C-alpha cells in the first residue's frame, strides 16, 4: 500500500539544494551546529573511522554451572561524546530527520503495547537504539533510489513513504495492510511506487536482489543507489558475500549498511567473528568502507549521503559499518537476560534521540519547549494512526486465493526507460569446439 510521507517540518529552501548529473538532489557542504570538523581517524587497516569514541570494553565468555556466562572486560563508565557536526545537513533537514526518529520509536512502542494486548499476529521485532541508523540512511536516498530493509528497519520504510498505520495493520494481519493480510510482521514492500524490496527472512538474500535491481536500472541507462542492511551475524552468511561480491565486481550502486548490533541474537560478536571491524571486509571486496557511530545520526547520514552520491555517479558499491547495540531483545519472546546490565546502561546513555535533542539545543535550532511539543505532536499522530489501523477490517475469506501467486501473463514494464542492451549475442557464433564437452 503506497502512502505519502508523514508531515514534517518544511524542507530546506531551494537555494540550499543543487542537482547532480542524473537529476538527484545534492546537499551542499554544511558544518552543522559547530564550525569545523573533528579529525577522522583510521583503523589499523586504513578504514576511515568517524566515531568520536572507541568502545572501551569487550565481552568474554566463561563456562560455569552448565551454561556460558558473559563478563565485561574494560570500563563502561565513559562519558557520552557530542555528535559529530554534519557536513551536509542544515537546520531544517536535521529537524525533519529528528522527527522521523521520534515517529519510528513511538510507533514501535505502540506496537509493543498492541502485542501485549494480543492485537499483533506472530512476533514483533523492534529497533530501540537503532533509529538513527535506519532513518538517517534512508534519508540520504532520492526518489528513484531503492531500499532493501530488514525486519527492524521500519524507520527507513517510514522515511521512504510508508505511514505508520501500514506497519501496524501489517502486524495485525488487516485486510488494508500492504500484503492485504497474507503475511504478518515486516515482510512487505512496494516495487512499483516507493521502490522498496520486501525483507527476506533468509539473511543476506536481499543483497543479491538489490544488486539485480541496480543492474536492471543500469541496463535502462540509469545509475541508482540500492540501500540494504545486514546484521553482524547475517554478515557472515554465504548469500551476503555472494550478493555483495557480485555488486562489487559489476560496479553496481549497492550501499550495504552493516548494523553492528554487538549481539548476534544471544551471541556476543566477540564469539561470532575474529576481526575487530566488519568494515575491514570492504578491502576484500575492493570497495570503499567506513565506520560510524550508529547512534550519531549526523555521522550515519553523511556516510550514507556520500555512498549514495557515489552510486549515482556510477562508481559502484560501498560498505558502511554502523556500531551500536540493539537495546531490545531479538524478539518479544526473548528476555535478553544474557546481556550484562552495565553494557545496557552504557548504550542507554547513548540513546540516539537523546543525543540528537542535545545537539539541536546546543545548536540553537530547537528549544526544550519545542522538542517537548514535537514529542506531543508525534504522540497524537501515532495514536491517530493506531485508531485507523485498529478500525481496519480483517481480510475477507473470499479473497484468500487472490494475490497469492504471480500471474505469468502479467507484463512487467521497465521503470526507467528502454533496455539499452538488446540482442547482445545476435552475431555471436558458437563453434563446436567452444561448446561444453558434455553437450557434444
């Protein structure tokens, strides 16, 4: 179900935007709230690291009483650094991005309430603490760009154009939901209007699909950015490697955001992979990589913006590693008791919305009263969306067999123009010597 974007503060003035060669918007360089930029460091393998702090602790495991126990090695009391000023976002864009983050969080809080009232069918997956990553990456996309979210990137889908009611109805299995009640959870997309590839449960498989979308667009004469996500656990799967390697080799505009959640379900990352930074894998793929603080929306946006513009220029794929922690459990059935309390407290102090609030106040862009007013306005908006979702009908039994199977008679139109490559093998002659031996 395609819906228009939620209302937001007015966009930047026309003078603050320019056009790139392919007609997409390009934000001008902007120093943000403070003049100058803090220096950018590099990790031991030369990958740029935009974070203003390094994680001062790690997790070790020990076996005892018939189970693994996780202990903290290091200090979890470090003070919270300020946000890195954005090079590209101005006042109005920053405020709009901030509002999307609030909508993302409030929508999920309402969904949790609905889950506990047995209004949600199946499981519920939440992204508390990850809002800056989902929202800021999607905010960097242009209209013709594509999004390949995972189950927790519901904030990115709101930025791309879905109303919160769509996600609520989807979780409730309503007839007006994007899948018309034929699926629950976050497995929905819109390839026709919003350019959203529905999440695929098998981790990593969406990346190959996005590579195919980018290739299809290029065959039609257009370079698009295809933004996809993968977690620290899913980053180790075969489909992730195969799909992204294809994008790298073919110079396709896939922007892969590796969400370094700190925990691959109940397993700390220290027991999931040996490298310190997953962005190091960009070296093996032969593409640019960057490390950002996933709770700093400015860092996330700037990295995504540069990767998207690189894709628009036809320069190929990129990897962004966003480090943070999934503050909710894997799903509602999981208590996350395995995460040490001090680790939770460390990341709670780095709440992306609280950090952005402080940034906006220090910049003089929003007052405490205006921030409270925005929270209240979003609260009203989400409650209205919930009322619409709850009032929506369940799907009728007479429609159970419709929109289930793809009709091969349907003509799939090209999206960006005529395919530029036709009859590529028209004049090619296959000799007997060139044929595969088992065909002779």
